[in-house]
């Protein structure tokens, strides 16, 4: 059990961190106390914003001595309220946003060493300055921070070729729950000294310590890219197209993102400046990005030819390949705005699920029909990372019904129904957003007890006082 922070620890923290690092003004804290979707509201006595690792160590030491819980936070764009403190004020919020130094960029090592508060789009720009690229990207790139991306093992729209954050973390610096600094920043390509602490801390959602910096893998800069928007009849046709494009282009295909007709319509309705890329309506749309290294032939011609051939065989109904960077950006905006458009559209039961890639087309058709039959009027918006077998299978309330009340009444049943369909295909109820607090109950309900037991054993070994982000990721054993 942790303790509510008392006046003694608050005064000690205020002394140590000074006015920039210790914030207790409710108005200044307010934006960081509600999750991105506005579903969960937290409360805290203070927002701690350390400037360097030694300040993080002192915060953790003081918290451990008083058994006060800490909730680490980056850009506050968690989809599962993983960085929102509890409503009872029992935890302190630990923001890493002031720690935003790019400590090193090495073209020889293909490595960037950056602090946890660096925003993803700033890392993209920093890598460009040495002719390299950081290949992970997602809609929230302007706010998501490296610490948060690591702590949630973020995915995004470029995972197909380079993997999730896990594959890109070459080294980590973290403050462990004891207050000790773990220096694992050395970006060794080979290192077999047993359990990999870098990987343990990646995806740990701040429950095993505070990630303060990381060494991240860079890849060669892009010479040119081809971005296409394809209309087709089914997810089965889409998957066949993906495999055909991969076979023809080697590893040039970096993104293969599915956008059903209803998701596209929602973006066009809510996001200013967007317009439909194809003249007709298609049940399914795919956003494809293919890249070529510097000096290699432009991929536009090859992708155009491959899509024309696929259209000749009726695999593709219609397609457009962007003829300028501005057009390519406009196509990407359609895909990257879905989450924002859905947020504007209203509350939904969100499911970030994965099944084996080859099962996903059947799952999409069958699960949608099953949900719509079981929950009359419910509307399924299922979009995302088809090439990774990861779809955001979101369920909107029936029209004409108070959405909040419907979700309160039916949400838990909808979640269980969808997650059981996923489990029947040996899938995961969290492909990329993590467990946080919003998936905790369903994780506890559906997870193999062996997995839960191992998770709890690791958590207890590293954080015996339970001060690191309690109530997230690791379900409590049933009483
Ligand atoms: C995406 O792929 C994000 O756009 C958000 O992971 C998904 O809002 C969602 O459900
Ligand atoms: Zn996603």
C-alpha cells in the first residue's frame, strides 16, 4: 500500500526542484490530469518536472522513503489512460517533458541518444541533420515523447518494415524504484549478459522505473517515397495485394494501412481541408508507402505499374499515386486524422487488437457482423495496421441514443464480446496501446494465469514497495 503525500515530502520536493520543477497550481496542472480521450480524470497534489537524472533520482528516493506513488508521464497521449494519476490524489505526477536534450547523434553508429522528453517529430528532424531517419511514426508525433513511446512499446504506421519501439531501442537509462540509476545507454549490437533490462523497461508503462534517456537506432535517410491510396473490395484482396507488392519490391513497402469507407467518411466530415482521394466509394481503402534509398530509382513508377497490373486483375478497384510531396502529405493526413476525427465524433468502445496477419481479413468480416448482430445499431469502425495484423476495432453507439449512457450500460459487454472473439484466434487485446488502467480488468479476465504470475513476480522484484505507477498494467491478484 502506498501513502498519500504529506506536507513533509511535498516541502522537500519543492525545495529540491524549485519553481520550474514543482508545480502545484491547479490551472497549470489541469491539462495533464485528464487522458487524451477525456475519459479519465485524475488528481494530484503536485506535478514534478525534473530537469535532469539526478533530480529524478531524488524524487524517486523521497517517494520510496515516504511510500508515495509516482505516475510518470510524457506527452499525455496514452490511449489507455496509462499516464493519468488516480482520482484520489494518492500519487504524484512525474513529467519528463523538461528533459529534452538530444545528447548525441552518431552517423557511424546509426544511433541517437535522446532524453525521455524529446518529442517524436523533433527526433525525426534531429536524425535528418546527420542524413539518417528514425523510422517510427504515428499520428501523435507532435506530442508523443520518447519516454512514453518506449514505456508503451509504441507501434504506429511504419512498423511493417522496422518493427515497434522495442526493435529500435538499443540502450536505456532509467531510474529504478530504488532511486538507483541504471546506465544501459551503450548501444551495443551484441550483448549477452543475461536478462535484457532494456527490453524489460520497454513496454513496462512506468511500472518498473522511470525511463530518462535512450539510445535509438537510426536507418538511412529516404531518397524518395511513393504514397498511394487504393480502393478495393475486401480486406482479403488487401492482404493479397500486400504480399504481391512485397514480393515485387523487396523491403520497400513501409506502410500498409487500412481505412474502411466509414472511417474515411468520418475524417472528411470532421477534419478541415481534407477531401476524398478517389472519385468512387470503396468498402476498403489502403494507404501504401514505398520508399527507396538515396540514389536508387524513384519508387513512384514501380508502384504505379504494380497497382495498374493489380487493377487489370480486378484485385484493385481504383488507385491514385501521389505526384508531389504535398499530395503525399494530404493522403497521410487522411489516415493520421482518424483517431482525432473519431474523438470529435464522440465516445466509442475502443479495442486495439491483434490476431495473426492471415486471420485478420476473416476476423474483420466476421467480428463486425457478430458485433452488429449482438448489439443492435452499434457501428463498427475498424481501421489501421492491417499489415501487422493490428486493427483498431472501435464500436460506436447506435445513432439517436445518448452515447455516454449506452457505453456505461453496454461498454463492458461489448469489450468482453470483442476480446473473446480475439482470444478465440489466439490474439491480443492490446497490440500497441498498452494496458494502462482502461484495459486492466479485461487483461485480468482474459490473461493466462502463468503470464500474470510472471508479470507480478517481476514487478514485485523490482518495485517491492509498489510505488511505480500502481493500478496500471499489472492486475492485482484476486482477493
Ligand atoms: C492509430 O493507429 C492510433 O491511428 C489510434 O493507434 C487508434 O484511435 C484509435 O483507436
Ligand atoms: Zn494504431
